[in-house]
């Protein structure tokens, strides 16, 4: 008899515990922007602790992220320029900048040829003398008809493009001494021009005595 009594008590306790189950969709929480009487300001959403920085947003190097020294654009790269940096800059420039500025930077890109406002050429004196930080700031914040590209182009890639822009300017304005040879360089001569499916075969260069190298 006592065993049967305990069995019924256990069964009743099981039912009570089952009734206390809390489903995932019914949990203690506040709806966004809901009022809460627990806090003095009646806001359920609490502001971040003062000085909190989001992951990946600690911009300690101000020049790297702004291109400015104080209120003025700086004129140096925040990291060393290597062949890989220029190659990356060229790739990103051809994707994001060339449609308007063209691949040579003269401002006659395909979108401009379709009626978009003509941007200035990089090869005018004003932009040849512009500090490097100026180009970074324009890409980051936009200028005139040009929108900002901060959401499309990461910070490091923007600086790669800056380095490549300067290389483009040098390529179009280099002196013979800077180029280390005649400007423009002589066109190569081909023994076999190639068919499109095959590569052209260049003739070997000749020295001043006319001998083949």
C-alpha cells in the first residue's frame, strides 16, 4: 500500500515538472527597445562600456586609416612598397578605378565614354604634386561626382592603389635618365609575329657593331 502511494506521488511530481518546461521560443528576454523598470533610465538595452572597441576596429594607426597627419594629407606610404604591393594595386585599380579613370589614368575610361562626368587626369601638375594621402582620402570619403569606396576596397588595398597611381604618374612623365633608356622605348622586332594561337618570336638584339647577341 505504501509503495502504491509513493508511485502516485512520483507520477504527480513528474506531471508538475513537465508543466514547468520552458520552450526556447518562450524565454526570459526583452524585445528590442522595450521598456524596463529595472533600470533608472527605463531602457532594457544597455549602452556599451565606455571605451569599448568593436572587434577589428581598433584604429591605433591614425595615418593608416585616414591618410592624414593632423588635418592635412601626408605624403608617405604607411608600409614598404614592393613588387607585390604594386601588382595588387594594379589589379584593384583596374577593377575599381579604370572604368572611369582608364588604365593609364588619363580620365577617359569606358564609363566616361558613355556619358559619365569626366574625371581629371592623374597626369596634370596638380595631381602629380598631390600628396599620397590625398588619393587615399578621396577613395575613402569620395570627392565631387566620385563616391567613396571605403565599403568596397579595404584599407590595405586602398594604399596599394595609391602606390600604383604614383607609379602610373611616373610612367607617363618619366625622363630618359629616370627610365634608363630612350623614351618611348623602341618597339620590338619580330621574326615570327605569331598567329594568335602561338606566341611571337622576337629577333635577338644587336650591338653597335651589328653582331647578334
